[in-house]
């Protein structure tokens, strides 16, 4: 299994309950598709380097997990349809040899 990391930014004007629900939903997208989540790091609200969709701030979340490409592809597909996620990026972490 390969190691992956997904960083996504949630729009800052969401209520805390809705935000927690969204994070849980996207964690479930990964686990339902065979990923094993190692760590979820909620980095909190931070200033964006540039304006995205009329937002100057965003709530950052980083998920580290292991799995194959299926969970990454499904996360990417659903994040594109979600208006609550203003930006996301998935990377494969290289094995250190």
C-alpha cells in the first residue's frame, strides 16, 4: 500500500457542526474505498495567499493515509462537486529508501 496525503481547504464561513460533518464525510469517502487513515490534522483557519472564490481565508485540513489510487480518485471526484471545499490537492508520499 502506498502513502498519500490530501490537503484541502474548506470555505471559512461554515458553521462548526457543518464543518465537522464535512470532514467526517470525506474521511468516510477514503475509508469506504479501502484507505487506512493514519492521521487527520485540522490546521484551522488561515489566510490564503490569494483570493479563491471570493474568500481570503480558509480552514485547512491535511489527511495522511495509506491505500491505492481508488480512494484518491473518489475523494477528488466528490471534492470537485462540493461547494464547501474551495481547493484540494492529493500527493503520493515517496517511500524513503
